[in-house]
């Protein structure tokens, strides 16, 4: 596990959540960030899945539902994107 | 199905999810803890937000601002005239109260709080909680007596306020100066609409909607919004209306909690 990378990731999502909940009320900044990370990183990288987990968890804290629902859904979405990219997409953007 | 990640990575992910789910056993404490971690940064951003949104508003909507400014100037003149006649009525009211020994009109007992952030599901977070004597279902208003919503969850140092625009929100209202009663329903994304208004009543664009004490949720006379468009369809048993709420989240910095009413 790359701890400095993990720390930066948590810090980045902390700031993204602060921005989403104060400046951009209805813009899904965290979801879009999670999607972008997962689309543009190498399919074998695990950072996107962790980003999805943290992003979802932070959103769970700031919603009234069950804690973990969004973390779980975001992580599943990240894994799904990675499987799709790895199976069906071949191109210079996603070198294997 | 083929796994694309090592077993250890999948194991870490599963343990993390289990840990996160187990936090539901202490959801109140967990949320309170994270709110206190996030609140300093969120408070700074929230306070800065007004300036930033004003800047973008100015850049992108110059023409509409000009028109709005003109309309506001006209409305201001109208309000000044109304204010003058109202002050006369107030003076008369005060004299009559003294003569009848009724005493001054009752005001609410209020608590003060600052807004920390917007939460999901049409709610905001304020920086006062059980430690400050707040409890669930207390109405929240602005300094101008604009209805914000009611407290739906209280933590130690924070409270969650469900906005009137929340989809599950509905409460009794009346039209100022007319004997028209109705129900305001939330629509999400800061939108509300008026429902259950009898068809024989005359609703007009520009009518002021204020809260009514009938449902017992909010005290009467709090400002809710202004009618934008009346919808009178033959398929409906009641009249409906689009209401433009007075509550502007971007302008909201501080709120008052009605402790008793």
C-alpha cells in the first residue's frame, strides 16, 4: 500500500467534499472525480477504487441514510469501470 | 469470473467496507466526529461562497441583473409606501393594546446558530446541538423571519436542519391578506409548490405565502415565498401554484432557532 498516495487521496476528497457541500450544492463533484480517476488511470491500478470508497464514505457521512451505502456503490462502480476497460477497451489512453 | 486485482487488495477492500458498515452501530457519534473535523474548512468555504457566487452571477447574467434591478427598484417604492401605512397601523395597534391592557405582542424565544454546510437530501448543518439546548422539530428561521425548515437530527455540537424544499416536507400555509389556505410541498433542489387550494379561491401571481399554525409544525406568520405561477387544471380537484421561496441558500449565513412557540 502506498501510504503517501493514500493520504493525499483522503486529503483531496476531504477538500472536494468541503467544496461540494458549500459552494456547489447540486453538482456531483465527488462522483465526477471518482469517474474521471477510474476512467483515466491504468485499469490495473487500485487508486480509483480507494478514491470511490473514500468519496462514497464522505458522502454517506453528509447524508441521512445508512453509512456505507454510497461507499459500497461507488466502489462497485469503480470495479465495474475497471472490468469494462480491461475487457473491452484497448487504446493508447489505457496502456496495459 | 476472472479477478483483476490481487487477493490482498480485494481483502483490504472488503475489510474497509465491513468497517465502514459497522460504523452504523455508532452513527450519531461517527457523524458528529466527522462534522467537527470538516466544519472548520466548510465554514470558511461557506463564508467565501457568497463572494464567489456573486462574481459568477455578475459575469454570466448581466442583462437579467439589469432587468431584475429595475423590477426591484419599483418593488422598493411600493414597499416604502406600504411601510408608511403599516407604521401608522402599528402605532394604532400599540395604543389599543395599552388601552386594553393586553401588553406587547408575544415574540419567540430564539437561539442563534451559524450554517456550516449543505447536506445531501435538502438539509443544512448548523453549529449548535444538544449542548445548546436544541432538540428535534424546532423550527428554524432567518433574521428576516423567512422559514428555513426544522431540525430533524441533533448531535452534540451540531444539528441537521431539514429544509422546507425537501421532498418529504409539507406544511400548512395561507396567503397573506386573503382567507386562502393551502399546503406547501417540497420538490427538492430548493423548489416548493402550493397544493390543495380550493378552486373557488382566487390565487394570483405575486401573492405572498406565509406559514400557518394549523398543522402545529411551524408558528404562523413566517415568510415562505411568493407565487410565481398558478396552475389551474381541469384534471385536478384543487388549484396548485409554483412558489418561489424566499429562502436563498447562498445568502444564508446565520439562522435562528425558535425554542418555543
